[in-house]
C-alpha cells in the first residue's frame, strides 16, 4: 500500500505537477544572476514554470481529447443523445460535454445545433453546463495542482450540476423561451464519413494548433495574474477577503469571476496562486467555475439563442450550484488537501 502511495505521489508531483521543472527553472534563473527569492525573481520563476507546464500538458490533452472527439462528430452525437430518455439523457449529454471544446463560447454553437435538431431543451442545457466546466483537460490539470481527490470530486460535482440543471430547465417547460430561428432551423443529418487512424491523427494535430491559438493569450494573462498574486499581493489581504474569516468569500469570488472570460487553462494559475496565498479551496474553485461557465461574453452570445427569462434561469441555476459547491469544498478542505 505504501509503495502504491509513493508511486501515485511521484506521478502527481513529478509527472503531472512537474516539480522538477520548477527546480530546473529556478537553477537556470539563479545561474544568470536572478534572485528567485525576491518578488521579481519569484514572479519570473512562477511565470516560466506555469506557462511551460500548462503548455506541455495542454499539448498532450488536446491531442488525446481531439482524437477521442473525432469519433463523436455533431451528427453522430445527435443520434447518440437521441437514443436516451429521462435523466439518462441528461447524464449522457453532460458526459458528452467532457470531450467537447474547452470554453463556453465554443460550446454554444453546438448547443444551438443540438436544439435545432430537436433534442429536449433540458438535455441540451446539460451539455451546455458541462462542456466548459468539466472537460477532461480540467481533470488532469486540477490533478496536477490540487491532487486527485480534489480533481475527481470537482468533475463529479460539475456533472451533477449539469444533470440537475438540465432537469430543472426541462421540468419548467421553457422551450417557448428559445429564439424562433433556433427552433425553426432545418437540421440536415449528414452521415459523417469513417475516418482512418491517420486522418484522426491529422484532425487531432489540427485541433492542437487551432486550440493553442485560441487559448495561448488567456494562459499568458492567467499565469501573469497568478505570478502577481503569488509574489506581490500580501497574504493577509487574500486571507481577509477569500479566507476562512470571510463567510461571503465564495459569493465574492463567484461574482468577480462572471465578468471575466477565460477557459480552464487560463484560470488554474490564478486559482493556484490564490490558494497558495491563503484563499479557501472552495472559494477558488467557485471562481474558476464562474469564469468558465458564466463569463459575460458567453452570456451575450447565448442571449442570441434564448430569451431573457431562460437566460436568467440558466444563470441562476449555475450560480447557485457554483456557490453551493464552493461552500462544500470549503467545509471539506482539510480532508481533501
């Protein structure tokens, strides 16, 4: 048992967490005369370490997820989801969201396509909640920073939110609040050709390049913000606003996250720095969920497809779920990390 635990910790710290990379960058910076114990030096070390680590993991994750995704083109996904009924349809839709694009703005066009195809609105909303919140990439990256227990629990609870959120919208019978052009759009089911293994590899490579171009600015900005928090913002300030002494920290973090726009890869460095500075685990996870699921740009885009009342219900369900998750993780923090 002890041997298995040692192997697991090695994988978490040195393969996923790449702590050896942090030490290497520190040695290289010291060799060129940069004091890594200073605020500036520490910020430089944090920046290079997190950027390289996230980019390396991102390359592998996008390739693997895109290869899997090549088996689930939109036409096939519609047919798969159409074969489920009841809560199993919501569960299948939420699970499908884990192997689709990495941000909410990328998920909305698929949501519109599924709705136009006649899938129940609750099922399509389960997909829309799950896709940006709990993709497979978030599982691996969260594991590399917060550990396996936090990562697995985060993904499972995210799926539960997606399933319950979709069922609530279904029970409220809100189909009338979908914009008419979505409901009346013709859906042409074109049978996707069978791809060879080589074609799937080419598709995965193309997705790597395309996704890198989209997310790189957010990664650089996110890591930059994380470096500033990590080395320049006083710890007592973070603890006062987002620590145990402020019962409203989760709500504040959720509200701060909503106007921002980034994907999971851009928010993790910020969350990592906040946790290091004394913010509670649930508080930083609520911030991450709010940024990736309820960002203002994605809500503006979603408003084009649904009417204000349905948009308000969607935002309310997600916000309440995110806040409850935050307080749950805060209560369990000592058992998880």
